């Protein structure tokens, strides 16, 4: 099966090929609608658990560190488990969505509280603003792909993969340093505020990372389209949905950071 290499490690050529080979044989094949339905279910789970994470951190303001550690460990565990058993995606994809949703909800509360301490209030909070931005980015990606305006070539996918790897390593280093109270310049959110040069650099970096995440999502859409056209077994739909969910969570996370930086720079347009 000539599946295009994706920049998403979950849907990378080798992993996707293995997932398709290890999926139980079935007369039914992958459909775009099937993958979309399963991805939508994962996103619904993320939204519900996002609300729970929001409420939890509101009543336990100091719990973000614990939540972030738990999210990191569980998400990493899910990723490694699916590398060995892609067929487990039917169970692990919703778990990943729940854990990430809870984490994003918790982060949203903390960022909103930082803005409030600066006298800045965003309509609906960062969570709602980021949801709208994510929906807009995802819709734009879908339109660009369906119109034929954007197609990811093998070389383009390799460049994206290199970018994703570099971003992942940078975020991992930043996370480890944060455990020791060290803030990474231009990466750690509370570092640069107001209209400082550092704030604009941080915003530009987040914008570039969002572009990479968006192109990764397009590559994932292309993977799903090809899997459908080439008759992959329907049992692999959950694995494909998991890959799409990973990309959408990444887009949402970058959207939250961009909105936060914009609010800190320009005051959010509304003050208490």
C-alpha cells in the first residue's frame, strides 16, 4: 500500500503500514466518514473532560503541575502502547482525548487567571477563543486540501517531519527545565509580557509552530484520504482517528498560546 509518509509520528509511513497490517481483516474498508465520526467522538470526549479539568483547577489552583505530569505520562504511555499494538486505538484514542482535554481545560484556567491578574478579560475565556481558532484552522486546512490547492509531497512530508521533531525536542527540553523552575526564553508563556521585543518574538515563534501543526494536519487528512482510496481495513479507522486527534490537540494548544500572547501584548480589548 503506497501510503504517503506523514509528518505526524503517529501516521508516519512505517507506523501506519504496521497499523494497517495488524488490523483485523474485514470485508469493510476505511471510509472518510468513518474516520471523521471517530475523530469527532474523540473531540467530544476531550471537550467534556476539558470542562472537568477547568472545574478541577478552579477549585484546586495549585494542581496544574500534577495535572501536567499526569497528562505527559499517560499520553506518552498511550503513544508507546499504540506503537506496539495499533489495534488498541479503539480503547486508547478516547483515553488520550480525555487526558489531553483535561489538561487543556486546566491550562485554560491558569492562563485566564494570569490575564485577570493583569486586568485583562477575554470573552468566553481562552478555552472558547482557542476552540474557535482551532475550528477555523481545521476548516481552512480541509478547504485547502479538498480544493487541491495544497498537497503534501514526500519531500514536503520529510521537511515537516524534521520540523515536528525539532519542535518536539524543544518542548521536551522546556518541560524538563520547567521542573527545575527554569523558564525557556520565547517558549515559556509568562516570560514575555506587554509590548516587549521578547513578547513579539514569542508570538512569531508560536505562529510558525501553528503553521507547522496546520500542514501536519493537512498531511494527516491526505493519509486518511489515501487509506480510503486504497481499501485499508475499516478496523484501522480508530488508529487514523487517533492520529488526527493528536494533530488537532496540537493546533488547539498552539492556539491557546497565541491568544494568550496577543492578550498580553494588546490588552485583550476588554479590561475589568
